[in-house]
C-alpha cells in the first residue's frame, strides 16, 4: 500500500512538473508570436509610409503636367494686355486659371527636383530655387491681374495701363515703384532657372532627356523672344509648357518602385528578417 501511495505521489509530482513546463512553453511561444507580429506590423507600417511618400512625389508630376498644359494652351487665346480686356469674360476665366497654374508649377517643380535630388547636384539645386522663385513672383503678378486690376479698371485706369506697360515693354507714365524691377527679375529667373534646371535634369538621366533638353533650350533663347511683339512672345512660351508637361507625365507615370528609390531611410536588416519569417 505504501509503495502504491509513493508511486501515486511521484506520478502526481511528475504530472505537475509537465504541466508547469507546458505552461511555460506556451507563454514563451505566445511572447515569440507577439514579438514577430509586432515586428511584422512595423515592417508593414514602414512600407506603407514609403508607398505614401512615393505617391506624393508621383502626384506632383500630375501637377507639373496640368500646369504645363495650361501654360501652353492659354498662350494662343490669351486676351490682349490692354485696359479694355480686364472686364471681359475671357479675362475672368483665364487669369484665375493662370493663378492655379502657378501654384501647380510650384508643386510640380518641387516634385521633379525631389525625384532626382540625389543626382541633380548643385546645378539642380540652383535651377530648382531660381525656377521656383520665378513662379512664386509670377504668381503675385498674375494674382493682381485676376483679382486687383479688374477692380481698378474704372477707379484707376492709369495705374492699370502702367501695369500693362510693364508687361508689354511700353513707356510707363505712372510711378509703380519697384514693380518694373521685380517683373524684370521674373524674366531673368525664368531664363536662368529653366536653363539650369533643364541641364541638371538632362545630366541626371532619371527623367526623359528630350523634354529636359527642350526646357533648357527654350529657356536659353528667352532673350531672343523678347525682340518679338508681345503677342508672339506668348507663343514662344509654349515649348516650355510642353516640356514641363512632358516631364510631369514621365514622373506621374513612373512605377512606384522607381519613385521610392530616392526616399531617405531603409528598412533595417532586423525588420527585413522579420518580414521574411
């Protein structure tokens, strides 16, 4: 009887130890699974962040494409820069459209530069800054065209005619302060910025070379276009719009994997191993 009791006691102790080992193994397994799950979740979140950033860059390409199409398309139909045009329906439609175009250009140029920032070098940075500043200043002038000049057409017609004199290169009878100098600066920035940005894009070799070369060449011949009548000067701007629209389309239509190559930061080896597991 004592022997049976001893055997029963030993068996109970053995079963208790086995149950304890099983519980410990279960807890450790749960911890390991939770760790792997957390690591995989981190990998997924980081991957989603990268895809989102690359999509933002690609969508700026769409901004450049739309802005370029607007810039090229409005040149043949733009109303004359004269006092009588300010109160027309065409002016009320085209000038706000040009305002949106400038904003889209600022976004698009930023995206084009971001796509090739690793290879564009200092030349690309200089072109990006100059070209962006050009469109930022142009935005101020176009905003005035769209929303200020129509209000002053009756109250201050001399002022409106003076502003158009800046655009057309005619004699200005009204004192406009620093506006003529600022508008001249816009032209210089347009030429230098487009030239440097086009050359940097051409050298980087990430975006298509043909529109990059077209941008550089048309920006370089801008001073020659200044010799033409103002109406023909507008037509000379069409190739620039087409070049930027082409570059924007190339960026927007890129594969996501290509667009994500320039994003800073990579998944650590530990996270990559966790994803593999």
